[in-house]
């Protein structure tokens, strides 16, 4: 079997497993057990993305207000029906992206705009609150990279194109 090496980082923990010439890197950031959930319409946010978003529903605005004064962490999750202004928990996908709210601006028209940066994939396990905003138990999704000689060759090929 392979040898397992673990190393910690400020964002969480990661494990490197070497087995039969392949390296599998799995990162698992530390997230609070419960996070507020913001439905993002049809927008799908990925870890590492920095994205501006506009919210107008009362529940989302209350959620942002509450989050900005605390730890600034939320889960951004796409909706099954992007046209629904205030979807029920069943109308929100179970996998989203844990994100940090970097900036927040309130506008006279009642909208709130945020700049958020994706941190990691987040699985929504169960909703525990719906008022004043959605809150759910979350588990950080596991990102796994399988490194091989073929993948290294493909990466080198792409890098040579630029």
C-alpha cells in the first residue's frame, strides 16, 4: 500500500498519498459546522473564484447583514429555478461553495451587492434555520487531484501554448 503524509495549512488540512507512481492530493479546509446559505440564482461559484453578486430578497439581505458582522463566511449555492426570488431549501442545490464576503455595498434601490471569494466546495447536509436567513450544517467537499505522468505532460503542453 502507499505511504501517507499529512501536512497542515492555515486554510485547513491536506493529505498527500503516494501509490504506484501516482500522487493524490486531497485538501480539506476547515469550515464551521453551520454556515448561512445564500441562493445565487443560476450562478455557480467555484473555489478560488472572485465574484460580484447582487441580492434583493429580504432573506438574502438579512443573511448578508448578519454574516458581515461575524466571520464573513457563507455558502453560495445555485438554485434549481433561477427565476425564483426566494426559493425554499428544496429549491437550492445540495452542493455549493463556501465563500468569504470581501466587500458589501448597500444601494438606495434596496439591493445589496457583495464581492465574494470561493474557498472550498461545501455539501449542505441539513437546514437548521430558515428565519431570519437559511443556515445549514455543512461539510467541506473533498477535492482530489490525481497526478500522473500523462497529466504532467498535458499540463506542460498547455503551458507551452501560452
